[in-house]
C-alpha cells in the first residue's frame, strides 16, 4: 500500500529566503513513511504552493485541496486553525521508454469526483478518530508543562516564559534564526582587525547553540510523532485503503471490487 501522510503547523518553520533547511523543516510535525528532509520539504513546498496559487482565484477559502501528480494524488486540508494534514495515494505508473523521464507535474486529466470523495472521507475520518482518542494536534503541542506526556519542562525554560510545547518550538525557531544571522556576521568579520567583535559574536553563537540544545531536548515533536505514528499508519492499514474502489489509474479507468 503506497500511502503518505504529512502533518504540518503553519506557524512553525521559517519563510525567510535565507532560511536553512533545518529552519524550514521545523514546520513539518510528522511524515509517513519516513523520507529525507529534502524530500519532505519538496512535498510541503509543493502543497503550500498549490494552495497559495489556487487561493488567489477563489472568492472563498477552499476547505480541501487536491493535487494530481504523475505518480501521486494528494488531498490536504487545514484540520485545525494552524494545523494541516495531507493524505497521499499512489497512482498507477505510466510506462515510459528508455529515453523518457517521469517527472512530477499537474495532470491535464481531472481527478475523478469519486476519488476526491474517498480521499476526503478517509482524511477526515482518520483525523476525527485521532482527535477523539488523543485530542487535537495543536492541543497536544500546547499542553501546559507537557502534562499529556507526563514530562515537565525544565525550570530554565519555565523561567524564560516558556510554558508549553508550542512555546518551546516558537522559541527554537527564533533561536535558530539568531544563530544563522550570528554565523553570517562571524563569516563577515572574522578577518577584521578588530577581533573584539568577532570574539563577542563567537561567544554569543555558543550561548545560542547551548540554548537551542536545551530547547531541542524539551521539544514535544518526538513524543507527538510517536502518538501520531502509533495511529495514522495503523488506521490506514486496517482500513485497507489500497483496495477501496475508485482509486483508479492515471488513465481514469475505475476499478470496482
């Protein structure tokens, strides 16, 4: 069964042109099956780009967006005010000759309404079942002092005004941005005759790196990923999405069981 699930929080990560992959990757809370950072970012940027493009031509915000690629059909929706879930289902491969290259692109063949309905239903039912058992994803991030996971935030973080997992992630994003800018400053002034500024910047970078390590250690993402990972893949396997009818090949032929 070739399915994909991607969960992201739109307030996390960074949209700066100079942002590192690590900064941008922070937006992704969960991806199944596991992929490289670059591949996850490619999928996320594609989905966000399609949504931004389609929103320009819509008088009212769309609730569900579909993207048909050469080998994958994605259905994604904002399930909570800041949280999105994308569900992907592999389409049939088109045979190619040795000198042809299969690439990701929008298909001219419209997605069948029956396929859209099934994908939307699976996505919404999967999330509704998860929320019933575990609560909302944003709530899991916001849970004060990580009570849901029975993990208390370190005193140093609480003293810094961080009282929830989401606070930690927002602060981590800010810290990584400061680290990037400080590192850029060091690269500019490291050969400057005035070594005092470079020394101060180097010490500041070390402090930021130490603070980032403390924030990473308190991040709720690994525990959230464990909760989601113990539900979404199992839910989809037990649902046996692969054998749902109307999950057709790219030529539009519908397979009925």
